[in-house]
C-alpha cells in the first residue's frame, strides 16, 4: 500500500507522486484508486489499488539497486555487437522491456541501444526508445541517489564515452 506524497514508479511512464487515494464508482462497482502524477510530464494516472502490483506500480529502487544498475551499464560482456537483427523485432523487444517494472530491463535497453549505435545509425524509433530509456533511468536514479538529473545523465554518459564519440563518415 502506498501513501499520499510517496514517490512511486509506473512502468514506461517513470517516477510519479501519489497525490491521494480516492474511492470511485466505476461500472457500478466502488473501488479505490491511487491518483499518481508523473513528474516528467504532469500526466495524472488512476491506478486501481487492487491492481497496482499487476500493472507494475512499485516504490523507487533502493540505493543498492541503483548502484547495481550503474554497474550493469558498465558490463559489456553480454553484448555481442550489432548482429544485423531486424530493427523492427528489436524495437518490439525493447518496447516491451521498457514497460517492465524491473529497472534492470530499462538499463538493458539503454546499454544495448548505445552500443548498437556505435556500429550503426539508429532508426528514428530506436533513438526514441534510447531517449525514453535514458529518461526513465535518469529520473529514478536522481531521486534515489540524491543527485540532479544532469549529474546522473553525465555519469551514465561517462560510462559510454567511447560509444558517444561521433562516428567517422566512411564512404
């Protein structure tokens, strides 16, 4: 059970604040809802209290988990390089991972797209997923680590300094 003013994470939307818990009648049935305002875009969500766990509503990760996430971004052992996999299949896979309540899945998408981007130009959709993953990660980690979003983004970008260098045009 979450409380008003508590920060929570809604998958694919990011960090939000529980503004209140409301009782409403929907379809003749009375139910309780968390009213959650997403911090990055001011969108308000109504999440049924009984269904909150099923949709992935969760508390912010722990400091330990935030540190694990940063370490996982550094680990490139599982990355085999760009394999020419169909970008559409990759896009669907990554979109699903961004909807996961597991922050590790979000970090995975970010790491993979940054590393793929080193070898080839990302499609528009992939760049959008990259930004979404970066935003989801940066906002949550900034709250957990007590850093500004700019500091967290800079820390992540420092891990990928070699990848974020402009590619040479090869003709």
